[in-house]
């Protein structure tokens, strides 16, 4: 089985050269005091060690053993508890947390790279702390001072963890249907009763308390989503920072799943459990979106992590496995068979996975940069623009990264031939583990609907215009800059221009048809995919300009490789944008034609 090698060189290049974090962070006072590129590199190096030496060795055994349920008690696989203690002691749970409550206050640009390495090493393990980090964001943004000071320090430190309780047996995508009740009690808190299903980390043995963020309805709630409120419900009640009595929260069972077997997916029962309102009554879904948006990007990053691990495995195997003679200069004539890396189809698979991973990593950083600007910048105009980009691009990141993540893990597995299907090589686990990322946190179909409906059609494309202007501004800058005559870059920018013009035109078409709900619904996924490939063209132009600039002072082969992968992306992957565009243009008549009972 391949050992995980943290992709630190690529991460460092993206941070320092492409996103120029030293000047970005220097320009934002709250970040200038906290971090610079050197500190960020040192943190990432430590994170890489944590992922590869502490967490990765538990990936296979965790999959084999799985989380176990016995009479309400959930036990994580051997080694998880100790690894979590080390994780917590290192302060990793508070990496991007609010310093007022004991967090380290690091930028999200560091957080996404940290998450990627952790997911690459062990998706199941990583879900426990990432759910907690998301809950902290929602609590910090919407909770009372009392709740924040009581809970945040313990969540950041890893003394306690958190879960996100939305889904009920009859209510998944459509959360307006939830039945969990919240009844005000004489203490000023609420009695929460109901059953939630599929709750990641709802119960486990990693630490002493679990703080559930629960969506529920008050007795006089408005119907549908407008009647939903958000509550904090601890597993064990807390007073003066000490645990007191159990809070009638129990785990009825855990699910038996295709993958992420070491992550406990729990049925959670709340029986008049004491809960505290977070944010305003009836605004629970909006408050929960603070957590859900965070989790959506995080789950997108699960796609990148698994894809990266699959690429590393596939590339190592392909250099080693001898099958068939190659053709042309890459072959070794003295041997009966060449390593399969010489064969065009194997190279296609590996390059696709690599371009998927590196494009996604750059795009995750681009969104993280917007999140940091929105959170820390003192410039109102910048914050407004970043907020538009976050809203627009989060569903693209979640769905596109996880679709590509599955593609990459399957390609990595395919490179192994039959051995990819056999457990001991680890590739089949990656395919099983990444598959859920297309489903939870809102299915990828729902992400696409969010993009086309709420983020594009509902505001007449205003957020889209911000993105399109950003891309065009970047193209203009290139055309008047020092590299405008570089033939390799010019070829890429010509493709980028075509990609963004095509997406502009498609968005206009979508807007012109937006009064027809079926047109939005049936075209959503293809629109998101066209959007994803165009965005990646933007990313590859950004990284390529930086690679060319860096080549002036360095002959590091990494830089040339970056350009080769970029050229592969433009030649072989970007054409997919047109296929998706053509599908949207064709409209949904053929999708809606067949009567329900003919399916
Ligand atoms: C392993 C695992 C972990 C999970 N962790 C959590 C967790 O921690 N907390 C939590 O609250 N939930 C969690 N979930 C639940 C998860 O988020 C939901 O399963 C998911 O959002 C889909 O809901 P559903 O399963 O009810 O599917 P449904 O809502 O029934 O959807 C079924 C299908 O119909 C499609 N569909 C539904 N409505 C529309 C529409 N309007 N237009 C087009 N298509 C539509 C969906 O895209 C999907 O393909 C988890 C689930 C799993 C399996």
C-alpha cells in the first residue's frame, strides 16, 4: 500500500507564488499579526507529519474494524482515541478558531490545506474534528456570549466535540418537513424531542462530551423552512465548565455503510433534552447555513484528499508494474515489458487525476481566500465582493471537487488493474470512502440547484457578474503584462477567454429560461459542470503565470511539470465544458417527456 506523501511543494507554491499570501495577509491587519508565509509553511509541514504518521496508519485498520455500537455506546476503532488525544493536544482543533476563545485564528487558506492532508490520510477520522469546527463557526457567529464562552474553548481544545443534527427519517433534502420539537421550559431553555438519523459523530468515545446542533420547531412555528430554529443540545449537561447530569440524548444505532466505516453515522434520540436557542427563533436554517457552508467546502476537500491519495498510489504503481512493450522514446528496448507508465492510456488516467487534484486545490484556496477576506478584511467593498464569490462558488466546490474526487479515485484504482479491486492495495477503500462525499451535505444535485436557482437565477446573475468580471480583469492584466507574448501562456489565455465567454453566454441563456422550474432543475448539474471546468481554466492560467515567473529564478522541474499538467488540462479536459454547455442548450424537453409510470 502506498504511504501518503503530503503534497507540500504544491501547497507552498500555491500559497507563496500563486496567491502571494505574504502581501495578502500583510494587507489585512488581523492576519498580519497572526501569520506569514514562513509560519504557514512550518504549520503545514507539522500537519503533514500528523496526517502521514499519526492518522494515515489508522486508515486501513479503521476500515476493517469499523465503528461499533453496543447498547447505546459507540466505540471507535483501535487507536482512534489515542490519535484524537494527540490531535487535540497539538491544538489542531482550534487551528482557524477564534483566539478570544482559545483558537489559533489562522486563515482558512491554511485550514483547507490542513483538511486536505487529513482527508487524504483518513477520511473517517477527519470527519470527527471537521464537524466540530463547523459547529464552532455557527456557534461563534450566532450564539449568545454565555454559550460561546462556555462551549467554544472546550470544542477548540478537543475536550468536547460536536455534531450537526438536521436529517430525520422523512426529511433529508427538504428540511422544512422536520418534526423534532422544541418546547420552552421554565428555566428559559427548551425541551427538545425527536429523532435524527445519519448523524456523523453523533456518539463516540473520543472525548467526554458531544455538543449537538439540532434543528427543531417551536410549538407556534411557521410551516416549512421558515419555522425552523437552531438549538445547542449537550449530551451531558454543563455547569461552571463541569459536566453534571446526562441530558436524555441517546444513540439508537449506527449505520452499516459502503465506506467511511470508522466514522460513526448515528440515529440520535432526543427526549425532552435541554437545549439552548442559537440565533433568532425561526432563523435556524440561516444560522445552520454558517455551519453547512463550511461543511460543504470541507466535504469538497474530502474529494481532493481522496483523489490525491489515489493519484499517489496510481503513479507509484505505474512506475513499478511491468506489462507490455511501449512505443517510442519512453520504452526500454532491452526489456520484455515496460512499466505501464509508458502507455498512453495509463498516462491519461494519471494526468486526469493529477489535473483534477491540482485544479481543485487551487480553487479551494481561491475560495478560502474569499472566506478570509470576508472574515478579516476592513475594506467594505472587498468584503462585499468576497461574500458574493463565496455564495456563488461554494456549491460548485462541493459538487465539482467530489465528482472529480470520485473520478480520480476510480482512475487511480483502474491503474492497478485487478489489484485495484483487491483490498490490500487500499485503492478500493478510497473509492468507497469518497463516494459519500457526493451525497451528504446536500447531494451534488442539490448543490447544482443551489447554484443555478438561488445563486444565479434568484439574483439575476449579480454574483455571477462579480466572478466573470474577476476572470476578465485577470485576463486584461495578463494582456498588458510582462508575459503577454509568452506563446505557452497566450495559448492558455486564449482558451480561458473562450471558456468564460461561453459561460457568460450559457448563464444568459439560463437566466432567460429561469421562469421554467424544470429548465433550472433538469439543467442544474450540467450547468455546474460547465461552470466547474471554466473555473479550473481560470485556476490553471493563474498557476501557469506564476510557474513561468518562478522559472526566471529557478530550474526546479516542479515548475515545468506544473505547465505540462496545465497544458494537458487545456488540451484534454477543458473540452468537456462544451459538452456540458451543449447539453444545457438542448433544454429539458427530452428529460420531461416520459410519463412517471413509464419509468
Ligand atoms: C454517511 C452519512 C453521513 C451523514 N451525516 C449527516 C450529518 O452529520 N448530519 C445530518 O443532518 N445529515 C447527515 N447525513 C444526511 C445527508 O445529508 C442526506 O442523506 C442527504 O442530504 C440527502 O438526503 P436524503 O438521504 O433524505 O435524500 P432525499 O432528500 O430523499 O433525496 C433523494 C434523491 O432525490 C433528489 N432530490 C430531492 N429533492 C430534489 C429536488 N427538489 N430536485 C431535484 N432532486 C431532488 C436528491 O438529490 C437525491 O438524489 C448523512 C448521510 C450519510 C449517508
